[in-house]
């Protein structure tokens, strides 16, 4: 129940639902009350906020600081385990396997396969519980995509009980103990994930994937036209910022924070 409540409240605080709620409140004031001036002010705030967060310069300025803690892994891979944290997914057997990995998941899995190809003796570990009503877990979906890309089943392990990053860290510790490993997650999520793993007494090598904030040159119109792509970048920045606040509130008293 607490997990579901946390996800619901966190989801409602993300940019799109938050600003839609703000504009809905403004519409109620404008249509059903005499507080016309307040309604106009609130509507303007909601519209302007949604507009700004849908622009590339704003969205990527918010996201970039969260993604630059560690560079992409370029060194040799001399570990026995490569852990790929679960993310968004669905499962439709009629689709190409990779089509079932949503947003952040596919870049994580492909980075895991890339590092495994540098050290094919390692075991790829995929984590994540099944979504409600889905017979395939997040971990299994990632594993099936890795197999479709050439990783043998004998070099894959799935941990399909953890529902969030904190539980993933505990499950990895139970599975491999103190053995060294590489940890792969989205660049924006990895700093928060590393804290959970450090709390378990583990010291993984961080390998970021799914970098989204763009530093390269773009066409001028791409910077000034609002886009759902840039709003998604703002959403990711807000999601991780909320996650770090929750982590700080719930674990600030633990060693290693």
C-alpha cells in the first residue's frame, strides 16, 4: 500500500500532471467563482510553467547536472557480474523483443550487452519485479532482449522480486555477496542507485546509460518549439529530484549517507 501511495503521489508531482492540476484549479475559479483575477494568474502560471519545461534549453539545463556524475564506462571490464537495473517495460510476444522495453530500459540493456561483449565470461544480472497483471517481470524482459542480442542464457541471471531500487540493492547483495560488479542504470538515476548499494555495504563500479540532456548543437527551431520530448527530459529531472528528496528523508540517518 505504501509503495502504491508513494508512486501515485510522486507521479502527480511530475510536471505534466502537476501543471494540468494547476490549470484545472484555474478553470474552476474562472467558471464557477468570482475570483476571476486569481484564476487568470493561476492559469498563466500553469501555462507558462508547462511551456518552459517543454523547451530544450530549460529541460536539459535541469537534467544535465543529474547526468554528469560519472562518464560512460570505457575501461576494461574485469568483473564476474554486470548488474542492469530494471526500468519501464511491457510484454507483447508479437513484438520485436526490444520494443517491449520502454524509455530508460532499452539503453540500460544495450549498455549491459556492450560491456558483456568486452568480458563475455561475466554474468549479466537483470533486476525488477513484474508489473501488476504482467506474467513477465522487468528482469525477464531485459534478459530476453539480451538473449535476442546474442548473450547466452547461461550467462544471464534474473532477480525478479525487487519492486524498487532499494530492494534491488538488497537482492543483488543476497545473490553475489561482496563480489565486485559493474552497476548500470540511467545516468540521472545512477547517483541515487549508488547510495542504495552503498547502504548494503557494496561498492559497485558505476556505468551510466541513457544520457538524455543534449550538449551538441541543435537546429535553432528545435530550441524554441515546445516538444513532448523536452517535457520528458523535464519529467526525468523532476522524477529523480523527488526521488533524492524521498531518499534523504527516509535514509538520512543511516551510515554512508
